[in-house]
C-alpha cells in the first residue's frame, strides 16, 4: 500500500478492476491480488452460471486495464470469499 493511502483505501486501479468484475453476470464474490508484474483475480460464481463463460467475460471486461508486459490470471475461489 502506498504511504499516502489510508487504511481501507484501495488503489484506484484495483477499485476499477473490482467494479468491472462485479458487473459480470454470475460473479457473486471477487478478490484481486496485485503484484509488480501480475494481477490475479479470483471469483466465486453463482448457481446457474458456467465457469468458463464467466472467466472469459472477465478477461474481456478487464483488457483495457492491462499494462504492457503485465500478466493477468483468472480463477475460481473455493469456500467463503
């Protein structure tokens, strides 16, 4: 966390990522991990939604946020998110 960010404040890029992720139909919970050259997104999917379709939509809605040389990983969360 940057020194000028207060506790509980999200980096604007992570906040925007979460906003986009939660707009995808079927996503009921999400977590985002940010590392220097990688972003990982884990989601919990509601009943009646296919994992492959939801993960594909996540990749589509986040493409504009990606930085050159950065890797984005998408997966499913297990248990309580």
